[in-house]
């Protein structure tokens, strides 16, 4: 909240000192947008009967109206720069009116440049957002409060080598008392060493470590166990251009997590990611991404999942004011773990997630845009209760100075 108070005071002072078209246009950029969402399966559940048993209501579809107001701020002096951002979302549900909420986001970032070789950034972000029904199946409203502080320092050597270091602290809280055991602080420390033999290619190696400290212990098999853990990730990668129209990004490495009081939940494995973007013509662009990663899961007997995904996106821009896109992705999610941790024996879970999206954006006049999109998602699982299908429509209009 200190960031929010600082930004409001600073913004008011700036406007009082110099309210001119040049200042407003170059430094303060307000925006407003209105969107309507329709979702045929808000909870991402199998059917109405299953939803009724979970939340007491069998209404699967929902229409959500969202109004967003905010502004971005930028100020430069010499080689230094300051950025600020403030946004408020007003969400209104047609059926589940008890989910009506206001979302807030405020951020401040300082960019410092010393001797053209040493660059540092310091930022702080505050967010209060509604946890969507698909992520929390309950008839109660659940808001998440997130506060993030981050400091990074980089040094560029004349030989093409560069060193980056980052420290990040994230705090998450929930409005529901039932979720106190999920509240935590996550501290991340990372370093990156890169080498650029040319302006169009970069090789890098990175190491990340993050420590998650939960406020309360978790009940497991009749006893309370600390869920604090430490995660490590090591990667090698390359970013560069192939010819004048193709950009590639490749990385691979190892990721794992260790639990302080719950050693049976430890896991580790190979991760990797490959991305390719190609400008087929002046109006058509194609991109593809394939990724393998490990993800911590909330089920005690399903400790983590191995996620393998592949996605394709095509964009077509028939004119300077119109852009269309079509994208699809498929993810295989294989759960791993020890079924005896929760004193039960379950079949190993396996999910297949498919997503499809198509949309169009139109800018009839400067600063004003209209958007529409269709989205489809489904999950197939060897556990019948986790299967679902969902269709969604989105219409929006926005003005950005």
C-alpha cells in the first residue's frame, strides 16, 4: 500500500505542476476498457450434478462484465527512468452476484544506468484479485492479495559477456480463513551469465533458487507437517535469429524441489523449452512452442506433475487496423508421487488438456480498439470427475492514450 499512496501523491503533484498536452501524452497515459465474458463452464466441472454436490448451485454458465480504469506513468532524467502503473477492475457477475469484486494493481519501478555498463532495477507491485471459480470450487468469494518486491543488477562486459543477478520476494494471502494454510512467502535468488557473439545471437546459463515458507503447517494423515520447501533450477539456452525472418529460443536443464519436514515429497527431473517464430509473409506470422516442466501439485498423494505441451499460433494482419489470430495447444499432464502419503491408495492420475482460441482486433481510429475472441478448452482424465469442456466468448472495447 505504500506504493499506492506514493503513486497517488506523485501523480497528483505532477498534474498540478504541469498539466500540458505534451506531459500528458509523453509521461502519463490513461486507459479505459470494457469487456464482456461468457463462459459455458465457469467451474470447469464435469456436469451440473457434480457442481451441485460441490457448491450447492447447478448453474454452470456465467456472463461477467468487466470495467478497467488506470494509467501508466513514465519519467526520464539523464540515463535514469521511473515507471509507475495503477489499475482498477470492476467485475460484475450476472448469476453469481456474490462474486462481484473490485481488483486493484499498483506498481512502481526504477531503472538506473551507471557508466553504460551497470544497470539496476528496483520494483514493487501490489495486487488484489479475485480467485476465479475454475481455480477455487466454492460458493464463497476468495480474494488473493499479492505483494512483490524485486531488485536486479546487471553488468555488460565489452567482450560480449553479461552478468545478471536478481532477488525477488513475493507474499501471498487469501481472504478466506479456510485457506490460511496456503498463505506463504516466496523468496527467489537467480543469476544469469550470457554471451552474445553478435547482436542477433545470445548463449546463456542460469541458476535459480527459491524458498517457500508457509505460515501454517498442513494436516497429513492425522498429524501436522510443515510444507516449507526449496526449489532449484539450472538451465542452458540460446536465443537468436535464423536468417532475417525466423527467431528461435532453446533452453534445457534440471529442476527440483526439496521439503524441509516432508522429504517424501521431494522431486526432480529434466526440463526444456523450444520456441520458434517465423514471419511467413508481410501479413502472416507463425509461431510454435514445445515445453517440458515439473509442477508442484496440491494433492498429497500426487506430489508433482510432469507437463509436456505443444502449441501453434498463426496471426494474419490484412490491414494496418485489423489483426486476426488462431492458436491451439495440447498438454499431457502426468501426475507422480507416493500414494501412501495420505494413508490411501489411488491410481496414478493422467490428464490431457486441449485449448483453442481465435480472435480479431480492430483499431478504427487512433487509441481506440475493438476486440472479440472465442475460446474452447477441455480436459480428459483417467479420473472421470476431472473431465470437462468449456466454450467462451469475449467482446471488448478499449481506449489507450
